């Protein structure tokens, strides 16, 4: 069934992240389509004129699909604003229709960030794949990301055996067992979200900022501690990442995604 998307939209560019660093078993690229398990059913998303073809698409799967495809992010005002910035104007031309994907589930968003702390994304994807295969439920091709309840019952040693550092394993299990209301974070302002997340052991500002960016789609989210973003700030602007963040207000989130994607595919 067709899910219309605002133009321009480039499905290949927008899903590039799921191919660039190795397989993502929770968001699996297979034969030109993206597969994700939603509510126990495997959903297939493929390019189609005017949007994407989604099977099955119904009231149960639509919210997760729309979140995954980044429909909360408004490209038109960002494109209009970016026209005045020479670097972003060039990237927008090269990456026209790139709509950054979002993580549908808040627990998944935080665990995903933990796996990427202080390692390459290729290493993070490999560790995440082992986690998903060990603790997730398999659909036809893809796996459902492990539930909070399943990881709360795990022992840190089980995650260490999958390639997690001891600190990261304890962080993930601790997060799963915590009383943090992850769904409730959406009702809070950015600063309160940062406070709630960083109050937990092992979750710092970088993780909180990516949660704001990749799950809540907050426009001013700016993960200044990200090594890739620091490199982009230096290479593309010759600026300190914090100074660049102030310059890119109020579109830091989309700018960050375009800068990182630009460094990979349009530099």
C-alpha cells in the first residue's frame, strides 16, 4: 500500500545508513527494501512513485513506519534556511530528498546509542547485530529489537559475551531495569530530557543528544561530542563544533544529519 511522502524524497539516500556500516538486523535492507518487525509482524518498505510501498500498512504499523521514515522532520523550512549557508546549500543540492530515519522505540534509541559510544559505527553495528539475534524475536528476515523486559532479565555477562564492554553491558541492563519512563520523555522539554537521561549511569550528554535527535526529532538537538560531527565542523567549516552549533540554530538536528551524510556520500 502506498504511503505518500512529501517531495523531494530519495529512498536510497534516506536508507543509506542501514547499508553503510554492515547489516542492521532490526532495520534490515534486503533486495532493495527495508524490513522491520512491528508488533510481531514483518513490514516491508520499498520505493514507490510519490512515496513508499509498505506491506502491511495499517493502524498498527503506520506510526512506526512514519517514525522510521522521519516524517516528523520538516525538510522544506530547513532547505529554505540552508540556502543562505554555502556549505549546507551545496549539501542540500547533492542530497536532495534525504530524509534522516528516526528510531521508533525510545529504549531501542538509547541502547543503539550506547553500542556506538567510543567505537566505530561498523563495530557498533556488528555488536548490535549480535544483541538483536540473541535477544530479539525473529520475523521472516528481520528481528524485533530486544524488549526492555527481555534485557532487564539479562545478566551483564551475557552482553559481554556478545562484544559489549563490561561498562556498556552494565549500562544497558541498568537502563532496562531502571524506573525511567521512556515514553514520558516525549512530553518534556529538551533540557529536562537531558537531565533524565544523564541521571542514569553510563548515559552521558552525547547519548542524550542523539536521543533528542534520532528519536524525538527535536530541531535543536546537536550532539557536539560526536567525533564525526566534530570532523565535519572542522573540515567543512573550519569551526569548533560548539561554535558551529550556535551558527546553525534553529536547525541543528537536520544540519547534523546532512553534514554527517555529506561526509560519507557527498564530500
